[in-house]
C-alpha cells in the first residue's frame, strides 16, 4: 500500500536531513523530484561505499525518486521550472536561510505562484538568530544540542557515531509534512511555510531523559543521574558482550538467577525500583561479575527463560543474518541497473500488512530531466534549447 500515492514533492536538498525526510515519503508512494546541480549533483552521491558509480549512502536515501539536473540561476529555466512547481503539493529545501530567495524560489515567491503549496525549510540553527548564517553539519549540532555531552556521561564528551541530528531532523520533517498535508486536505490551512531546524529537532529528541535535571525552573527538584550515565552499558561475557536491562522487580530477580548470582536479590542496595535506578552503576558492576563467567549464548538463553530483556551484541555482519532483522523482509535486496544487486533496510512502516517495495532505484544525476520537462509540456525543441543554454543536463 502506498498511502502517499498522488502526492508530488519537489526538493532542493543535499546530504541527509532533506533527502532522508523526502525518502521516507517516497517509500510511502509520493512522487519525489530532486532538483540537483548540473555536474556535481548532491555531494552525498560521492560519500561511502560504491559500485558501478552508485554510492550506497545516496542509494538508500533517494530510492523511489526522480532526478533533474538543473542550473537554478539560469533564466531560461525559470518558466518550465515554475510550471513544474505548480504541479507539486510540497516543496522542500535545506539550503542556508536566504539562499533560495536569491534564486526566486523562496517561500514568498512560490506562495504567490502556488498558494496551496506546502513549503518546507530545514536549516541548522533556524532562519533567524545569532547562528542563522553559519554553515552546519551534523557534528556541529551534536556539540551544541547536548548530544556530545550526554554521550560523555559526565566524562569527556563524545559524538554519536552516526548522523544523529540529521536523522532526527529528517524524521521530524517527514512527520511535519504529512501533518501539513492532512491539515490542508481537511481545509484547516492552505499552503504554508513549515520551518524546522536541526537544533530544535535534536533538543526535542534529547529533552525527556537527558535534560530531566534541567526541567524545573527555580527551586531544584529531586536530581537523578541521566539514564545514559549507567543504564546504557554492555556486559562482557566469556566470549563476547550482551546487553541486559532490568526495570521491574521480576526482571531484576530473573537477571540475578540468570547470571547465577541469586544472592544479589537480597542485597539491601537494590530492593526497590528507586534503589536500582539510583545505583545502576553499582548494580551493573555486580552483574558484570556474573556475566564474565558465562558464555554469550548461555546468558541469552538463561535470560530468555527468565523473561529478562537481553541480547547478544551483533557485529554489522551479524545484523545481515540475524533472523530478527531479516524477518518480514526487514532487509531487502533488489537489482540496480548499474550497481548490481543492492541490499538495504526496507521501508519501516507497514500499511494494512503490505510492505512497500522499491519502485525505482535511486536515480542517476539528471536521469529524468527530459521526462519531467515533457510532463510540463516542453517540446523536444524547447528541451534542446534549455540544454544548449546550460539550463539543464
């Protein structure tokens, strides 16, 4: 099932926050059209592992889309481009604030042209404020938002080793776009400007547990160590590592039995949920003494029998064969015309029991330029003239 079939999205985005947001919607059936710079295209095309000129990073985020290779500053492109934009429901951009305004593609310009268009701007720090002008990549937002401090758990700060702020912004944007489409179709609002920053999305994401000691203004409330300080620890086993998480009394008691340290159940330090949460470091130190004496497989089996949340720590290769990851086509394979057989995570959401497929692989740069120009009634002669003028490629 493709719940967004019939929705057209035009994007002028690069790297991750924009392409991943629209990629989620493309997987759900939206017709997503990428406007990419002639020659280079999105820099993400050239990042990460590749084969046959196709980058895996780009291929995951941009499957099910079409690509036009254009010079947005070329005046000869203006009229056919505006005709294309008039056919869209959503326009998404993640350029620095003001950049597209200078090309006549800002919100005010396109709102006059197409009043019902939903215009989405994703930025690093927002359209205004002391840092609005700054060039931003994911580690910058991690540093500012508290991601790095949280990962340091009170010690030296550490970056999350994935593009966490980009991904959080993308997920936030995809939800905001569907909310705006829903509101428009109910007649609550027409076209409007959806603005979000990577910083705001990261703060919203982090706040519930990372900032719980900073939530009460004025008189300080009861302070608790952030979860990440002790809760997110791995236990070394005789031959690997596992994660074991206990919250309720039954889980705590089951873990003690599973790790063959039943005497810990009676330790006065850990009798209540509050006790355990306030002394998680001590509790895991005790768990570690039991875990190191057992094999990974034995701990996983014993914890499962006790109903305790537990898992072996997978390597990246392990993920590809773990039945929990591959179940229900969690990891899919399909043929790419130039890269050969590709392996990717499937679209996560399942609608009415139907898993969405890859309708088309990530496009080559400008692969659909002529096709899309023909859709807005450009003749072969007009397309040739645009190409000769360097407006498209």
